C-alpha cells in the first residue's frame, strides 16, 4: 500500500490483563496519533496538512474500534489507511504487536514481519488409533481443517479373547492368538497412516505451513515423520503430547509455545549461518553498510533484522539507500535525504526483490548484537 500523501499504519495490542479505563497500550497509540497530527500541522505543507487531518477525523470510528479493549477481536490489531483514498484495512490476530502509529509513504510492515517470524501458518497433526485430526494454526489461532479416520478392515478378522474358564492349559495358545491379532491391527494402522502421508503433505502445501507438529503416541507419529522430513523448508516437530480431544484454543495454548520455541531457535541458527558466511568471506553480509551495498547489487536472498533495532540512514536523489554519514561518489551531501528507519526500507526492498525476511524475536536477536542488528544471506 503506497500513497504520496501518506499511509497511516496503526498497531495495538489489547492486553486482556489490563482492565483499567485507560490502559497503557491505548495511551501509547493515542499519543503517537497526536504526535502525527502535530508533526503534520507544523511541516508547512498546507495541502498535506488538510488532507491528513481530515483523514484522521474520518477514521475516528475505525480507530476507536482498534483501541477498544472490550471489542471481541484479536489481541493484536492493525489498521492501514491511505490518506488519498477511502480504503481502510483492519486485521486482527491472537498475537501481540508493537503499539505504534506511523505515517509514511508506504504501509509500516515491521510489526507484521515480526509476527510472521513466530506466528506464520503451521499444522498440527493429532494422531490417535482412530485417525488423524488436522489443525491449522496461524498467528495464535487454531482451527480444525479435517478429520481423517483410520478404518480397520477387520470384518473377516476374529479376535481371540483368551482361554475359556477352567481350561488353563489353553492359555499360552490363546495368548499367542491375541498377540497376533493385535499385531495385525497395528500393521494395518501403520499402513493406513503411511498411505495418508501424500494427502497430508498436500494439505500442508495448500495451507502454506512452514512448520508441522505431529502429536500422539510414538508408534503412531513416527510413520508420518518421514514424509514431512523430506521437505527441507518445513520444520518437523514430533511431540508425545496427546491433544486430539482438546479444543482449538487449548491446542493453540499447548502446542503454540512448542512451535514458537523451534522457530526462535531456527531463526537464530540461520542468522548465525549468514553471519559466519560474511565473516569468512562467503555469501553473507553483516552491518548496515554492507547489507545496503548487497541490496544495491541485487544480491540479498534472506534479510535478518533485529526487531528492536532502529537504524537512521539517507537516500540519494535516484533512490539508493546509504547509512547515515556515508555519501556515495558523485553525490553532494546536501542532496541526501534523511531516512528515519532503514530497517523498514530494507524490509520493503527485500519483499520487492522476492527475498526472504526474518525479523528476529528478542530471544534470538543477540546473534546480531555486534552487527548493528542486521545481516543477510546472499545469492552469490
């Protein structure tokens, strides 16, 4: 979403624990909206001032909804509204977002990118002797997708239940028959689960799952592991927890932290890999200057960014980005336009170039503490 007059981006996290009439998160966002009003009013552009103030006034009902702690919507709320049109987009999710209000030429994406790092679509396959419950999880919310039953074709089977009372000498023979019956049932179940794998993989692809958690007894979960383990782009998490009878919110609460922990560690490992490549002279870059240089050459394959880092920079007349104080040859310093948030500009460039973006969660961001909070895996 782009608008030369500006795009208003508002993020808020309705903390259900804060029952006060003026919760801190609401005051934070309201203060930032007030600051935007004041900034626009004092910048001297009368036409833009009138347009922005009129748009903010027209958006008051939608802004009130976003800041309503009693509204039945997600914990995290996001609103995007260009100044020059009536378009308004509101999103909710069961995940916390940064509390902020930003007015820039493009929509402010960093909080959403941060949410994707741990809340992107994932699947839960709850396996039991009766079948597989398929659950979709994304941004803190779980939803049932389908149920795939395991149907035992045992019409011609005859289960031996043990020796008749008073005939103890038949015990060993009957016991063996019971074991053979149970073994036959187990073999059938495993074969059925194995046959399910292509269908489950198709569902995972259609839902865009980047992670799959397989839950249940080990003898049932292992047959499903192999199919998904072949997908190098998908995290596979095998858990011994039994959740097939849980409600979707209970599954989200129980399995969500397990998926998040794996994703946090994965983000840290891949960022470390990019950093190691850069320091060894390989296909990696660290630090704002080197990463921006890689962007100008179209070499960035995967951007890693500390979600809390704020990096000021500047822009040349032809739109190239440089760190603050770095002026390219042939450009006068006076021609450089300031940029307040180079992290946001890099996210935009990465998405525009088809590069991956990972905004590192707080628990993983220390890996870039010596590199200005930014690194990149390069294409070459």
